[in-house]
């Protein structure tokens, strides 16, 4: 029986897939430094998966767009409890790979703060693979920015972009919290 509402509405579909049946392209994750997921694992074990991950269709297969931490958490749960495997709740989004990457960037920045290195590698990908200009990247990261705000956003993009050229030692120091991005750019 369908749910009836007294107000205008529309309906979407939710799918459930076993994690191993979902295509994962790590480069589309939008993160260079993966966040700790132990608290998320415990929350899913206790309360279930509240928010579906987002997937797109590519060649008849589901491809993960957004929700990598939820995906990783369910995979880890299934490793810990192999006799009770969990399917992953998924929402289908019709989009291109580029649009999916932009979705991952947006979700990561809003849900679980990205690191300076995450932003740097995402900016590099946007500029190299998707031929975005600094202005277009600034508009993605700072939607609605105008005039002085846009100039500041472009400076922010340039500073982040410079981080992809760090030495492996400096990048490691940033990941470990021993070096701040501003100091790394100055070096």
C-alpha cells in the first residue's frame, strides 16, 4: 500500500546492494586522507544506516558517488560479522562522473570536514581532468561568492593547489599534524 500525503510530493527509489557489488573508484572519493570511521561503525551497529549512500549507474553496475565513509563502515561491519552481512542503503542519482565527483566534494565539505590535502588533490583533479579554471573551482567551493569574496576564494584555491607539490616528507608531516598548510605553502 502506498503512503498518501495531504501535500504535494514526489517519490524516489532506494536500493540495497551488498558492498562488494558496488564499483568504487577511489579517485572519485574526494578525500586524500581518510577519516576515522570507528564511531560511524558503532552508530550503524546500534542504530542502523540512517542516510543512504549515493550511487550512479555505469555499464549496468552501481558506482559509489558519495558516502565513502558509510560504505567503508558497512564493509568493516561485514568483515567483523561475516555471518550477518549487511546490505548498503543506496539512493540512485542520474549524473555524469564529473557531476558525481562534485557531489562527493560537496558532501565531504558539509558532513565531515575535509583536510587541506583533500582540498588540494580535489582542486588538482577538477583543473586537470575536468578543465576547470581557478574561478570555476572557487565557485564550487564557495557558491555565491561575489567580488571581494570571490577574489579571496581564488587566493584560497591557489594556496590549496600549491599543496599538491609538497615533498613526500612535508605531506606526511601535514597528515600527522606536525605541519600546517600555510607553513607548507611558504616552504
